C-alpha cells in the first residue's frame, strides 16, 4: 500500500515569503507510519495483544463500537490492554521533523491516558479532604481531574465511569454556603467538571438538588465570571431535566428568573443561551408552575427576547426558543404580550417548514393558541386582527404546504382548525378567492 500526503498551502498568517510551497506536491508516507484503521499518520501508536499497532484514537473507537477482534488479523482479543509503541512514535516524530520544509510539523508526544485506578484513588482523596473541610486540597485535586478531562475524551469517560460524579456532587454540597466568595474558586472548578459528568445517579442528583446546592448554583448565575455562569446554567439545565422535584425547588430561590433571562438578554455564548432556554422550558412545563412562572418571565421581557432569537437563530436555538414560547402562550399573560409584538406572526410563519419538523410543530401550536384565544382581548374591537395579519404574510400557503408534506396527528388537527379560521377571514383582505388553495383546503376538511 502506498500512502500519499498532499501538502496544503500554509495559511497566510504562518507562511513566510521565502517558504513558498507547491500545494500540488505529494510526499509518500511510510506504510508502517499509518494506522490500519484510519489510514492516517499515527499520532499515538499503541500495540494490541495480537502484535498489530494502531493509532490509539482509532482502536479506542473500534473497541467502543463493540468489536472484540483485531481489525487486521481478525483474532479475538485476549486483552484490551494497549501498549504505547514509543519506538514507532519517535520514528514518526523524527520523520515529521525531517520533512518540516514540506509543511509537516513535529507530532507532540501524547500524554498517557488516565487509568481507572488513578481516578478511584483521587476520588478517595477528594472525599477525605471534603470530610476534613480542606478547601485548598480539594481544589487542587479537582483541578487535576479537570485537566485529565481536557486531555482527551477517553479520560473523560474514565473519570465518569469511576465515581467522580458522586464524589464531586458531595463536595459541592458540602462547601456550598452563604459566604460563597470564600469557596468561589473551588466551586467553580467543580462546576466545570460536573458539566460533562451528567447524567448523575439518584443520590448525586439529590445532593446537587438540595437547597444549599441550588442556592450556590443561582449565586454563580448572578455573580460568577462568564465561564462559571455558563457552567452553572449547563448544570442547572441537566439537573432540571432529570426530576420535577428539582424544578419545584429551584423556582423558590430568589433571583433565578432574573439570572436566566439575563443570560439570554446578554448572551455569553450559544451554549449558555440554549442552557438558559432549556432551564426556563422546564420551569414552565408543568401546569401548576406555568401560571406562576410565566407572568414573571413575561414581566422580564422574555417574549421580545425570544422573538429576537427566532429572527436569525440556528436550528437548535430556534427549537428551544419555540418550545419556551409555546409554554408562555399557555398563559393569558403570555398571549397578551405575544399579541403586542408586531413580528411574532410573521416570524412564526417563516419558521414553518423552513427549520425542522419540531420547529414546524411548535410554530403551529403557538399560532393555534394565539388564534384560538384571539378574542380574549376586551380592548381589541377587531378580534380577528391577528388572523388577518397571518393572511397578509402568507400563512395560508405555508400551512397548506405543511399539511401536504405531512405532520403528526395533533399538529394536523390544529392545522385544520387554523386553515378553517383563515378561510373565514380571508375576505377581509379582498385578495383571495376560490383558488386551487381553497379547493384543496375544502377537501382537507
């Protein structure tokens, strides 16, 4: 097998005038430098019990996919131990240095993956330090766990599978206190690790869902630095998705609504915005909480913020924003605020079909709630104003397309109700008649 490396032109940022490289030049890579699985140059060669060498990342994925044989020999693996092939790695590094003039860079020496024994040992030490109240020692150990996770996905899995979640949630609850400034560094380190340890066990959830822990999380949402606020939102989102009890406890904490809305109003990053939206989604999901929480979120200006997100948001963030808006429109105060927004109908119509099936379903659900209750505004003499606006922005055509494409039973029933209502009000615009659209609409009834 002959493997070629096609050189790519260096970026203008790193390229020196005297180092022009022909982008079409090809260099043959020695066959034994390439992983038999990926056929790429190996960065961390390891040898299995069968004597065949692979790149660690490739063979890890092979084994994780449930394969119990050697990819080359097809022999059953007597052991999954991977022995670093230092000699081959050194040869690959030297070869890279020799060909540096052709655009290669020396492959860095990989770190040895963490072992289950090392993780178990450090977890015991964190537990002991927590029991003794040694904040600085705990911070040092937690930072080591964090560094392991940053090195590779393999290390993250090893940390997750060997009890780190249990120990860190207990540590977080133990050091959570009213005087958070003293423990801020430690708690921030724990949050940065907990983000990738979900889902947690029931006992670990109960520790993070305790009043002390939730108050600490809200404190970080309000007063932490940007990274800590993001991590607090992510942990809260994951926690609330696991049990309604955590939602019921969180809504009682002062300042949580303002902090979540602020993450949307003053975004840190898309990930934090999505986490905040999902936390709000869970807080408004039950009927008992909806009537209590929606007016508070509406008062904070959440409806207009969501509309702004929907205007140019990507698929994922649009789906989450629409989910929250759907819950908001379950409440009269939420619908009142939605009616007042001049963009809402046009934005919802635009999202139908063009984003995703879920976005289409949620948009139809919101429109159905607004149209169904459009006469509840006593000051609105023209009760069908919102329906007429929908006709003006092409709602009829979009809804008919969705009906033809197909959707779920519940969405289809709401679609038919919306179409009937639009048909009743189409004469207000004096621009629709018995066209093919309405012939199809009549048949769909």
